[in-house]
């Protein structure tokens, strides 16, 4: 009844830790459905969804795009952009922050949905910490190309690449 896409969840080492589902029903709120469901208790989020699969490309490209949801990563993969991961929220956890710093990625781009404000993202203490270890950017739609609560990947490859060209460096 909830018409979900179901996918496995792996930790940063590639160990299977659970199963998650995302509804495909756009009116999920009106129907009282959860957008995402963890079918097993995950615990702490010290991983990124898709990390193990994307890591070789992240190392090769020396960069990573971090989205909120895995759907954006799947869209990018279809365009040949494979250095993407999902944080599963519009904030980095302590574990995710440690993983990024430990990995030493030279360039990181935060690609949160449009409901996140640029100044709030930049002021986040974890973002402020991360910028000390990498070249850190934030995709921000200052031309209102995207709609409300949209990912930078939701309007296709051309729009995504345009937004990447106009991303903001966190200094």
C-alpha cells in the first residue's frame, strides 16, 4: 500500500546493516505515510548511503557530492556522475564528519534540498569544522530554478551541472 522502493543499507566498511524504503507516493503526507522507513533499527549514522560503492570514484575524482537522499545519487549515476553519497538527512552526523575527515577528500560539495537555507548550512558547526580539512562547497539555487524541497538533481543533468558551476565556497 505504501508503494516503496526498498534498498539495502551498508555501513562505511560495506557490511550489510539493514533495509530501508522510500515511498513513491507524492501525497504521502496526506495519506499519513512516512517518506522513509527503516525496516531494521540502524542505530547511529556513521556512514553515508552508497559510500562503499562510490568510494573508488570519490578517490579517483578527488571529490564527493553529498545529497540528502539516495534518489539523487541514482539520478547522478545515470548521467555518469558516480562520486555521490547520501547523508539521509540535511545535516552531517559526528560519525559522518569523522569519516569525511579521515578519508581526506580534497573537495566536498554539499547538495542539500532547497528547503535548507545557505546561511544555516554555512553556520552549522560541523560544516565549519569540515572546511578546515577540505575545499568545501554548497550548492545553492540563488536563481530559483528548482521548486520547493527539491534536490539539486531533481531537474536533470543540465540544471545540476549549472548549479555545480555556481556553487558557493565555504570560507
